[in-house]
C-alpha cells in the first residue's frame, strides 16, 4: 500500500493560496526563490528560511505586515516634513527673534533684564550689537541719545522690529542704571587654539571707590584727573587727528608694594565713570596675536591696566641687560609660554594696528627693571611715583578708619530677602540685625577726640617707613579701639623697623 504524499512534498515548501491556506508567498514563487537562494550567500538563505518559518507559525501573510510597516513609515516621514514646513513658516512669518552675539556687551544687558522678567518675547530675526561710535565727533549728546545711539538694529521690517528694539533699549537702560554705582572690571577670555576667538569678559563689578580714600597729595590726584578729563573730551580727538598725533594716553605708576597704585586706578575709574580692562601678561595663552587682538577690540574711553609689569619677565628681544636681576621673573614667565614677546607688546600698545581713544596705565614696583623703550615718551606720557606713608597720610588713614561712617542697612548682603515668607522670629531677628548693623563700626569717641588722637598717632610713625597698606592693616586689627591703636603703635613701629632693616619678608603679628 502506497502512502499519500503530503501536499507540501508535492508542491514545494509552504502552503498555496489555491488551497485556501495562507503563507508568506505562493509556493511556486517561494520554491523558485529557494532555488535561487541555494546559489546565494548563507545569509540570504537564512533570511528566506526564517521568512518561511514565521509565515507558517504566525499565520498572516508577512508581505501584508511589511506593506503596513512601509505605509506607516511613509506617513511618519511625511508628517515630519509637514511639521518642519509649518514650523518654519510660523517662525519666519508669524514670530520675531532677537539675536545678540554672546561676546557683545549687550548680551550681559539682555541676560540681566530677562532674569527679572516672567515672560520672554520672541520675534523675524533681529540682530543687535553695540555701536562703537567715533569719539572724534565734536557733538556732545545727552544720556538718552547716547543710549539709543549705542545700540544698532538690523532687520528687514522696521515696523515688526519695534517691540524688540524697545525691549533691547529697556534692557540696556536698566543695566546702565544698575551699573552707575559700580565699576566694571574686564579680563581676557583667552582661547587655547588659535582658530578660536579671544575677547573680553566681565570679571567682576565693584562698588565705586571714592577719591577721598586715596592717600595721595591733592596736587598729584588733580594732575592725573585733569589730564585724563582733557584727553577724554570729544574735541581733543579732533585736535590730535589734525596734528597727526595718535589719540592715546599712557601712565606709569611706580613705587613700593602697598602704596596704593591699583587703588588709585580704581578711584580714577569711579571718578570718571570708566570701565577697567585688566591685562595679565603671564596668562598661559597670551600670545602676540592674542595681545594684539585684545588691544584692537578694546572699546574707546576705557582704561587698560597692566599690573606689575616688572614681574612679567618681558625684556627687549636679545637684550641681556638686567637679565640677572630679572632672572626669576623671566623664568617664571617663560615656563608658562614662549609665544609672547617684548616687540609684540610694543606693537600692541602703539603699533600701526593699535586702536586709539584708550587710556593705558601700567604699574610696577621697580621702575629700574623696565626697558626704556616701554616707558619712553609717547608710550608713557605721565609717570607718578608712589612712596611709603608720610605723617599726613598716617593721620588721614587714622581718621578714615575711626571717623564718620554710614551704617549698613539690614539685609544689605548678596542674598535677597525671601518674599511672602514670614516667620514668628522675623521681627525679632530684624531688630537684632538692625542693632548690630548700627553698632558694628560705632566708635564711642567724639570727632574732636579722633582728630586729636590722629595727630598723636601720626607723630609716632616715621615718614616713609611703612606703606599705607601696612598702616591700614594695623588699624583694621583695632578698628573699634582708637585708643588701643595709639597705645600699640610704638611697639609696632619698632618691630617694623627691625624687620625692614633685616630685609625679612615675614609679616608681623599685631
């Protein structure tokens, strides 16, 4: 008896559609594919085998599933493209955007303004940047005109840009009003790689320092201030240009440490309303190219400050003069980088590509270490020597520490008071803080007595023995005890004299 051969054996692998069975593909087509796959790679054979097995086990035709997945993928792609088109249309025609470069000065203004807003407005693209107005213009504008002229708006539709232009002006006005009582300090943002930009960034904002706190003769302070005021006048720029003189001004402050060189710069900036850009020549990536770029991007009517230029290790290329004296500083300098040169500094200060309209102030403890080319007339116009304290300065310092004061108000620190939160202890705590603020610096001595004590105090300190910083440090250790300061000063002066005569750098314990 012969056994029946199953249909699958007679007609090939997989069920046929003619018999009402479902499968991945018709048997004839699948058999021909298998025959072809026999000559194909093992991976192709494995694919057909898995295709057949899944079709037999799952039942539904896999071609239908694949067709469904393909249609679903097409729908997703079309939907994504449609969303992109609609979003682009809305953004380009129905919305506005404002573009403020991060390195631009207005970026800080806007960020500070946005931090105080609950809503953020968007808009068609508007590019905003600070305008470096020519200081050769002889017309003096008022503050409102200066504020409007300081911002440049670029847009295709002026009417659509008006709300954002108003936003930027409001942000700049708020920032300027907030900064009226502060001096902004900038430092370089140096990049390690040459293809990246080098720019200025805000390092800190300090309360403006009063010129009355500077222990210098009035004639010295007036000399520098009057010279700078005359230099910064708009008509002065035209005067320089007509005579072919570069519109730049340089100052050199030299003297022992602690005599108030940097403090004088801070007071000048506060008095004239100028920002200070500090250059540290020992920065790791301070190359000739970076230094030149920093001077070229220095805005006009700013102070460029190079502190302690004598310890930066710079000297004329190939010059061995003073090499032994300055060896420690030079080694320290060249251990950091060898890409910065003396000629590069000179070119940045007053080379052909150097910008005009800025004030350069250099400070040094030892003027004799500086190359003559750096301090020659034209680069340094005025030199101011700072000395250790005289008896008049000692007296003024004593009155400054123990004289009249303005008590701090409660919650005058960096952290703001929390709104809407009231504790039962708040009233009591506020009274305690107010009491402490009013008593912290209070000295129970009359102004007349302070004046008398200050004269006695100054007589006990020899002229030019101690720096103003050293005397101030001594007084701060006794800031609530003016009589104790007078009683201790003789012993302190004896110790200072011995230390200075021995050449010791150890600081005394007061």
